[in-house]
């Protein structure tokens, strides 16, 4: 099963899923509990500006809930191939 997690609200997710034709479920984590539990919420820098946000990280989790692999810096254009190769 493939899941995505983002702190955005469900209505924003619906638009994003439709726009990009995502073939998986995108979970809303508005209180950031999941993001914080997995250590993917924190301070980021972009063009000299600092802000709190979600780091793009992928976790491969087995059916028993054990993390098998972590990709800490995801580049969306090539990442699907990396994950498929690992599977």
C-alpha cells in the first residue's frame, strides 16, 4: 500500500490529487503528529528565508510496520524509479 502524508487540509489534497492524477491516498496531518513522529517536520531554508515545513522523505515500511529503508532527500522526478527498484 502506498500512502502520502501532508499537513495540508483534505480539500487542498483533493485538488492536488486531481491535478497530478495521484494513484494513491494522501493523508491529511493537520496537527503534524505523523510528521513530527517520523521526524520530517522542522526548520527549512529556501532563498535565504527560514520557515517550518515538511522535509521530502520516503519510508519503505513492511507489512509488520518495520521501516525497511529511508530515502532522506527525495527528488520527485526520479524517485518513483528508485522505490520500484528497491521493491
